[in-house]
C-alpha cells in the first residue's frame, strides 16, 4: 500500500487554528476533541487519500483534482499531487465555497 505525505498549507493551518480557537472560547473540552478528531482524519489521508469525494462546486467548472472530507460541519479540502496530499482549507459547511475560494485567490494576488 502506497503511503502519501500529508502537508498542511499555511491557509489550512490558519483555518484550523481559527476553528479550534473559536470552539475553545465556547467549550475547552469540545475544542480538544475537535482538534484531535480533525488531526486524525487528515493524517489518515496518508494511506487513504482517495476516500474523499470531488468538491461539487469545483467539479461544476471542471476542476476534479480537489477532494473533500466532511467532519461534522467542517469541510476539509485537499488535493493529491504525486505522493503528497495538500490540505488546502478547512471551512464551515454553512459558508459559501465559491466566495471562500474567491477570497483566497484575491488574497494571494494582493
């Protein structure tokens, strides 16, 4: 079985920190549980990167290289390149994916 390297991008680390920080303000125990659960889900991509499905909003435009996993209300978006899995963003499923992607792209241009 091939093993992949899971790589957290700056954006995904920032998203994760913001999520955990937000939850921590409400409930410290929940934030710790969420932290460990998301870390484990992401690390499991080292052996099972194709278990996530293609991101529907991106598939509409022909972008099929982006996949996602769902954990509770969180969407974990990633891509697979050769032997690497790049975690790209982690967002609340209530957020508009297209708006979030536009914001990310525009922040890189500025």
